[in-house]
């Protein structure tokens, strides 16, 4: 199996640089925020963090391609770094500390590009999670001071905790009835949103989560953390990995039921 630890170390260096840049502007009174054509916000900190990561990657991995939310794709080849400079920009611009920089390395393989390294860094929460293929998933302050992650072993919906982002997307896709039916069957629901539910699935604090509409940069890093922690990460169509434009993540034991409700089969 390929050794991705050097790439994982680089991803931590990139996250360190991004953390410093984003925290320097978090809650700044003069933070510049614009609206993109898709009507989502982007701040100067989003762009600065992505530019910083791209610059370091171009020096450290000049042969690798880069795909980022703010500046698109650059380069070609079998290795591609995927970046979301601030996942949770709406939180960031309002001073809510639930946001993170997502950094993933994907490699070409069967079924297209697949994540082999992922780092999720949430500096305002003081948390970081990471994984590499075949290495496991971890959380801590550094590579040398970390705790291995494992998903929960909850096997009954009545005992399960379900995290989600919002209701509107489910309604727009005609999946709201199934979503609401699922919320009535579980022990607990909470709308944490963005990257955080996936990390809590990996930690075993939440048993499953789902979102109806996402981009690759929202999922590449989170998906490998979940799967290396022993969980399942698919699209709502059941396709493994971050390629379906939406996501369902679980401890594996409840995945079929999660997909069943969200696809109206129950």
C-alpha cells in the first residue's frame, strides 16, 4: 500500500498556515464579504487562505493538480489536492466558531479520483481531525499528540443521534417527508451543520448525518476521516465516496436505514 504520511504531514503544514490566516481575520470589523453568482457568500479570508495553500502546494508538490472552491482547477495528473478554504463561510462572517479549512489529496483510481489524505482544521474550536488511507483517523493538536477515532456501535434507530444541516434542501428535493419520518424514529436530532457532523460521526459522538446538496470540496476530506474511522460515507444514491453531490455518513450499522428513509423507501 502506498505511504501517504509525507502528504499527510504536508497537509498539516498547509492547515497551520490557513489557520493563522483565517483566525487573523475572524470577527474583524472590516472583513470584506461578497456574494458569488450562486448567491453564497465569500470573504477575503476564503480567498486569502486558498491562495496561501495553493502557493505552498505549487512549491512543495509542483506536479500535483489543485482544485479549490474559490479558484477552480489548476493542473492535471493522477494526484489532485482538493481545498475548501473555509467550510462554513456563513458562520465565519457572523462570528460563529463552527467553520474549518478542508484539505484533501485525491488519487486517480477505479471509479475516478478517490481521497487518500484528509485534514479538517477548525481553529476557532481548537480542533483538528485527519486521516490517511490505511493509516486510520485521528484527532488532536498535532500528529504526535493525537487520539485515534472510531465510529459508534449504536445499531438501533431508537438509540441513534442524527445530525443534519438544514431543512430547506430536503424540501427542495422532495425528500422532506422521509427526512421527517427519520427524525421521529431516532433518539436525538441536532442541526450542527457543515463539516462538524461528519467529524462527530468519526468520533462516535453522532451515529449518522446527511446533507442533500454538496460539492466535492465539501466532502473529500470529511469522507476519508469517516471511512478511516470505520464508518460509511456515500451519496444518497448509495455510491461510496464524495462524488454524488450529496452525502450520507454513518457508523455503518445504520447506513441502509438512513438511505432508506431519505429515499422514501420506509
